[in-house]
C-alpha cells in the first residue's frame, strides 16, 4: 500500500451493499473511492430483507443506521406455530440492547439509503461501468481497465476492492477458484401481497407443518410479504386461513456453499458475495456478512493494516457458514423422527430463559 501523503486512490467494483458500505466507510475517513457498477441503476429486487444488530451498529458511524431504522419495519416478535401442537412467541425485546428488534427492509431500499449518504459524503456511483481487467504493478499499484458505453478507460489505484458478487470478475482476474458444494433438496422463496394477512405486522411467523417442513414469513412493508421454506414450494407450507391477493413469485433454488481460500492478492481484495455465498439465512445471511467484511477492509485500507485481513474475515466467514449449514441441515431433516425431535426441542428450549435469550441473540445477529 502507498505510504505517500497523497490521498489513496481506491477502486471499488460493485455497488451492492458490500461495495456501498466500503465506499461509505472510506469516504467518512476522507478517502472518496471510485465506485463502479456494470448495471444501470439499483436493481428493484428485494433479496436480503433483515439487517442484523451488528450491521446496525457498524453503519452508525457513517450516519446510515438512523435512516435505515426510520424506514424499515421493527419486528418485535417471532411467532413459531406448529400445524400439530402448541405454538410459542419469542419476544425480541428481551434482548438488552437498543436495537432489540429485527429490522426488515428490502435490500434495494437499504442500497438507496447507502447511496444517498455516499453522495452526501462527496462520492457517486458510476453505473454502466464494467471492470474488464486488473494488473498488479511492481510498485504495488493496480492498473484497472474499465469499459463504459463501449469505450475503454485505464486508471491506476493504490487498492482495488472486489465487491462484485458471486460471479466476481475481480476474483476471476486474481485467479482465485470458487468451489461449490450443493446441499441435497430444494429450498424456495416467494413474495406475495395480502391485504388482510391474519398475523401481526411487527412479527415474523414460522409455520412448522405436520410433515416437519417449515416456512418463515417476513413483512416487507405495505401488504407485501416474503416467505422462505425448506421445500420447493414455499406457499404450500403456509397453513391456517389466509388470503393471497397477488403472488409475485414462488421459486425453488439450490442451497450452495462457496468460500474463497484467500481474500487478498497484493493490493486487490475481495469482500461480500465475491468471497462467500451460502444459504440466504436472514440476519446471518450474505448481505450482513458482506457489511462486516466491508467495514473491516475500509478501516484496514485507510490505516495501512491489511496484512491480517484474510485471517480475520476468513474466520468470521467460516463461522457464519458453519452456523448457516447447521441451520440448513436441522431445518432440512428428512427423517420423521428427527423432524419430531427437532420440533419438540424447539418448543422445550424456548421455555428456558437462558436458551431463549441465546436464540434471540442469534436471531437478531447480535455479537
Ligand atoms: C432471494 C434472495 C434472498 C436473500 N436473502 C438474504 C437475507 O435474508 N439476508 C442476507 O443477509 N442476505 C440475503 N441474500 C443474499 C444477499 O442478497 C447478498 O449476499 C448480497 O447482495 C451480497 O452483496 P454484495 O454487495 O456482496 O454483492 P451483490 O449485491 O451481488 O452486488 C455486486 C454488484 O457488482 C456488480 N458487478 C458485477 N460484476 C461487475 C463488473 N465486472 N464490473 C462492475 N460491476 C460489476 C453487479 O452489477 C452488482 O451490482 C439473499 C439473496 C437472494 C437472491
């Protein structure tokens, strides 16, 4: 990394939540990076819907958190319902923390808030601009070739952040492999409108079916809801009387797990989905892990402290993926006895205060 007194020139590839967080964290420290994205504008899709307590804490310094909290839905309870058997309610307010709720906000709204704040800090997102190639120079700088409207532009940077998602060009140009492991069995996600959804707005609901399969339903604001299930048809897992006014989609997907061996080569770094992908697991999911990568990397670049970046982020990534894999395996038990044991254990554990509080802490992504 450059040790001159010149402000560092940093290129961030990808303006998703990871790239935007990196940009905010550098800009608030006086390094306004160049932030490019191949797409035309923020994608309208909701994707991640839950911000963890840790993300809210980390985004305070850039001034983003109060805006997220003012815009999102504060979910205070999780209602766990069994088609056969008693249900229970988890009260998130039991967590002794100022963010003692699950903040539900579609990812595109989070990105709009982050981008606006980045602009206030003097930055802007260069859309329609694609990274083509990267070359590490002997002096430690990195030459980037970008393309906009068919025109090529070459620029030299002190550091490059690859926040360009699962099909990362940066990762590819670094020559880093991304091996995939696919879990057996499909999962699914659906989005629907229901004017008279028969459950509370400040609540998420878990539907545990007679067959042991489950769906979780989260509010997205207005009449819109998101369901995720451990089967190939999320809507069929929602039991009880309810009306659906419009089904936007109900799609099955594979749960695949990938994690890079190194997050760094010279002054080129990876963060977010470019470095890891796994089950879209609420507050433990990829957006929240990407925000943690971004905050660490931006501080390290600003303070010339990048040597242990891989070690720190790989450990957090591996632990988060381990937790997510465990949740996927337990949720996906196909054996009826294992399913019954899981459902009974959930019911009993939730009645024990210390266990319940541990679950609440995990559910909200508090650390
Ligand atoms: C249905 C669904 C539900 C999900 N639910 C959750 C959840 O509940 N919780 C959670 O935490 N996560 C969830 N996720 C995952 C979450 O959406 C991702 O982890 C998150 O978007 C990763 O952010 P990112 O910034 O690292 O990458 P991305 O959001 O993928 O952004 C990468 C950006 O890089 C740009 N780009 C790519 N290549 C180039 C190039 N060559 N040049 C310039 N730009 C480029 C792309 O256009 C893109 O905008 C969900 C995902 C899906 C699909």
